[in-house]
C-alpha cells in the first residue's frame, strides 16, 4: 500500500466522535457555522425547501385523511387539531383544518390511491431538494448515485418519514389506549398506564432525533458513512425546531396580525414562514455535523502528516 493510501486510511481511522466537537470550542464552532452558512446560502436553500414542503403538504393531507376515513377515526380530528394548535399559528391551523374537514367528507379508496401517488411524488421531490442542499452543506457532489437511485432513495426516505408521521400520530391519538392495552396484556396495572402516558412524548422526541439523524446520514452523497444515533446536529435541529415553532406561534398569535395585511392568504403566508424556519434549522443542524466532520478530518490529517514527517 502506498504512503498516500496509508495516510488516508489513518485519517479515516482517527476521525473523532462528533460529540467531541473535533476539539473545537463552541465559539469556534459558531464562527465556522456562521461563515459556512453564508457561503452555502442557507437562507435561499431554506426558501426552496419551504416551497417543496408546501407543495407536498396537501397531497400528504389528502392521503392521511383518506386513510383516517377508511379506518373510521374522524372522531379523533378535534384531538388532532388540539395537538397541532400547540405548534401551528392560528392562521395556518384554520387553513389546514378547513382542508382536512373537506377531504374527510370524501374519504375513500379512490382518493386514498390518488393522494398516495401525489404525496409520494411531491414529497420525494422535497426530499430530493433536501439531498441537494445537504450535499452543498457537506461539500460533496452527487457523482456516485445516478438519477434513478437518487429518486428511489428519496421515495424510500419519504415512505419512512410517512411511517414516522403515522407512528407519531398513533402515539398522540391512541397513546392512552395503547398503554391500557399493554398493561392489560401483561398485567402491569395502573402505574404502568400512567408512566406510559408520561413517556409517550419523550418517545416521540426520540423518534424525531432518529429520523433527523437518518436524514443527515442518507441524504448527502458522502463517502464516510458512520451511523450515530445521536449527533450534535440532530439535537440542535430538533430542539431548535421546537423553540422556533413555539416562538413563531406565540409571535403570530399575539403580535403579528397577518389577516389585516394579507387577507385570506394569511394562512398560506404563515405556513410558508413556518416551513421556512423549519427548513433553516434542519440545514443548520446538517451544517453543524459537516463542520465537526471537517474539523475532525483536518485534525486527523495534521496528525498523519506529523507521523509521516517523523
């Protein structure tokens, strides 16, 4: 094996764990994050993601509400709306609620198949945009995966994300029922049911962390594929998404009267802004992981050069 190949393999072996931050301080990581976010034009890329998210939203809602119609769970619609009320501003929530109500009235197998096809194509286009944006963030080019494989990966990831949404909705809507069923099945009693009702929210957050980690692992066409269940980028993205969602909702509901300015399209404007900030925190989380990986490679390369010189 040549000296260059040996140095490359040594670099790959000595890449540090992401939680060590590759020896960087938080201030240094923040400076690199600020510089790279401007260089990679994350503001514009987040706007692109918000467009694709809005494009995919309504076919996905058609599919989900049609599915709810087939399984006769429309009675849980008010409860679902109450949970969405916690993260969505009033203007956006009213628009989504009207759409869901109209679609639920025409639920059935035909609209289910039509909604599934539309949701899969539109959502996979959004995932493809995420893949392109994360390729820029991680400083790689889409040169190893052909077009069909990129689209197929996007569709598979879209189906996985849909499964996560359905599982999360099941935990939200049927959490107490599932807890009672498990308690009765294993004879665990009331204490387990109470503990289950408390733990369902940490479980949903843990699922979000795993999903975001999977997005950062699968989407960019990187050659170093090391799976980490929990990364600084995924923790940042999930926690900041919660903060941004709650903060933006509080601002719109209490200070920003979009109805007076935009009229009937206020709901669309607010929803687009929410998608925009959600896309921004997702890209920033990927940028954090990319900068840690880059700093780790730089440190490993420097150590390799020192060994070669010795």
